[in-house]
C-alpha cells in the first residue's frame, strides 16, 4: 500500500447525507492543539472530556469504533503502544478496531510493519462491511 491509511484502506462507500446509516467520524480531542516541531501537538486534556460523552451519546446504533492513532487507543483501550494495540486488534473485541494514524508517519509505520496489510487490513474491511450491514463498494 503506497498511501497513508484512510478510506481507501477500508474500501467501503460511506454515506454522503446526514442521517444515512453508516459511519460517523469524531476526534480524540475536539480542539486543535496547535503545531509542534514534528506535527500536531497532542490533544488538549480539557477538550475530550468536555465533548466525548455528549457527541458519543448522539451516535445511535454504533457497531464499530475505529481507534485511529495512539491517542484514541490510549483513551479507549488504555494502551501505551500503537504497534501492540494494532497487532492485537482481535483482543479488543468486536466493537473496537485500533489503526495507525493516516499521516506520513502512518505510511512509514506500515512499511516497517508489513503484517499490517496482510493480516489487519482484510479483517478491517470485513469488520467495516459487517458494521455497515454488508455494504460493499
């Protein structure tokens, strides 16, 4: 896979109108933390707790949560290592799926971890199709 992880990795058609059944995207921090030396700063500690419960309460019939990046994984799974969390995705149960962040670093990470494309991506696509009721591209 040449590009960073994203919708092309999942390979499903996401809904394009409000209220349509399917996937919704939310953030770990809800506030832009600013730019650091090598990318964005970590999520600000006050923003997630302020908004998470409110936003998640509006997401009815949520069948699958893609935990994209180490901050989301640390928050929901209490993990400290992205590689271990992604490698052990089956241990997270059917409702959570840890993934690398879709950035240039994610592309580097995937090159260093070739098992991701062969082991995780097919399972991710199947989990998303199942969560969306079998929809395919």
